[in-house]
C-alpha cells in the first residue's frame, strides 16, 4: 500500500516499504560533525550530572523500601 503523505519521510515523498526506508536511513552519513557532537555531549553531561546530584525524593525512597520488603518476603 502506498501512502501519498507520510510524516516519517523527511523528503516529503512517499515510499512503499518501511524496511527499505529504514535501510536507506542507515546508509546516510551523520549530519552532525565531530565538534557539534562533542558540544552536544558536553551539554547533556552537564544537565544530567546536575540531575544526578539531586537527592531522591522521600516518596520514591518509601516506594523502593516497599518493593524491597516484598522481594524479601518472596525469598
């Protein structure tokens, strides 16, 4: 079945076989150069390191405690 408009097709055209489209996507070279990849990586590390340094909310700690108690009962 041929779709005349497919949001997943960046060219705006249509394609019959999703597998063929996926294969052509893998053959493309990365659009992002090394310097940009490094800059993105550094930014992501900065954001996630800040998140990781935050304390775990008490509600989550309580839920984890409940899960551990249930696992202890099973063993």
